[in-house]
C-alpha cells in the first residue's frame, strides 16, 4: 500500500517540501494565535459598543475565542475534530484568564510603586516624620520618610519564623513518610496538620500573644512573638509540601541504599532528601510567601513602630504589611494623603521584590544540593 506524495519545486537553496495525504486538511500552526488576535480585537470592539471595561473586554474576547476557534478547526479538519478542539481552546482560555489578574496586579504595583522607590524610601524610617513634612511635599516634590525600619522588621521576623518552622516541618514530614507506617500517631499528626492549615491567621497571632503574655506578662509585643505566630502558619505548609515531595521519591532508591548496608537515617539524609530537595525548597518558599504578607497576626504580636529596631527580642517592630496598612488607614497627613499612598505602593513593590528574591535563592539552593547527574 503506497501513499502518494507531491514534491513542490523549490527555489535555489531551499529544501523540498513534501506533502502527503496524511498531512492534508490539518490546521496550520498559526491558527490559534490568529484566532486569539481576532478575539482580542473583536472583544474590544464589542466592549466599546456597550461601555468599555477591562473585565467586559476579557469576557467578550474569551467567548469569541471559544466559539471561533472550534468552528475554524471544524471547517478545516471536520466536525469531529472541531468538537474535540473545544477542550483545547477552553484550556487556552482558562490559562489566559488566570494570567490576566496576575499581570494586572504586577502592572498596577509597578506603575504606582516605582515613582516612590527613592533613596528616602529605602534608607530612612518614619521616625520624626509628621504631617508637616507631608504637607510641604507637594511643593518640594520630595517625600520625606521611608520603609527602612519595615524592611528590617520583615526580614528579621521572617528569618526567625523560617528558622523555627523549617526544621520542625521537615522532621515531621520525614516521620510521616519514613517511620509512621500508618500508625495512630501518624494519623493524628496528619489530622492536626490539616486542621492547622485552615486556621485564620489572626488566631495564630492571638495564640502567640497569649502564650508570651502568660510567660512575660500582658502586652508583650516583640518581633520574636510575631515570628512564633508566623511559625504556626508556616509549619502546616512545610509539612504538607515536604511530605508530598518525599513520597514521590522512588522506593528503588531506598532499597538500593539498604542493599549496600547503609543505615536508614543516612539513606534519608544522603539519598531521599537530596532527591526531593528541589520540591522541598519550593515548598519552603511557598510557606514564606504565605506568611510574609500577613498583617493581622503582626498587629497583635509585634505592634507598630516608626523607628528602626534591630533586636527581635525587645521592643516593637514594624513590617512591610503593617507599614502599608497604617499608611493607608492612618495617613501621616490626613489633609494630604498622597505621600502616604506613595509610600504604601512603594512598600508593596518592595514586598513583591523580596518574595521574588527568596524564590530565586530557593532555586539556587535546590540546584546546589540536587543530586548530580551525568550531564552536570
């Protein structure tokens, strides 16, 4: 049985193009981008007719993309292929709709935060800054006061929370995967971890404040108390992510290590953890990103200060989330809130940058400690 082919006559220096019956009637590769462009343009036109809005534009574009895409495929490849491509275009649409809010948030923070990202914002605190300076900022054009003290507090509190939560979460996950063997203690730990995953953040803050209040007296507010509250929120995330990463390590690796006479603890340390280190690092980064933007537990545990405090074990501390909250809710100058809003947007941009840097550091650590392969 032979398949007839046609070979076009190529120009000089061009390889021949072979077309067969098996490749005829297939959608071109440029179909999806073209349909997407048509949907965006047509969606903008329809949105303009009824009152233009970003949300309405995205809705019209998504509907047009979902309708025109499968119809175009059906005309080219047949009705069966058109119906089958409906799910493909639905996945494309869902992806775009999921990315739009992320891009919108990043763009909004960049547009509003970059103008306020000055030297004063990065290297000065709000100590001594009053409404008088903000009232004169409109004429001078320079906003006095910054978030240096909040940056110090955020890094310090997050550092201590990570130091406390990562070892506890990692060892708990190792016990659940390697030692529990489905026992009652492992089931109880899993149950309480699931419960802790869903507790409100303010509850963790109240727990830490009450605990240190009973030990050191009421109204005890320090950076370390806030770190304990964030630890309560971080541990469940670290445990669940680490547990999942350890479970996907092939048992053949453990059995090969045992066959060589290596003890279990050393197998876990030298084989299991290095194999899963990339996922573990991602889980730790996710846990940090989960708590670094918390505001409610920090208001009741760390308080709010306008000066720089390097000591996490004494005195009130300010973090970027609480700094943003107070700049918006209680502007330094109620009659001229624009400087406070500028500081708030710049602090939000700094917070996003810190999370991105932490993600980069986690990836570098995972790459450094990952098992070496033949190609590396």
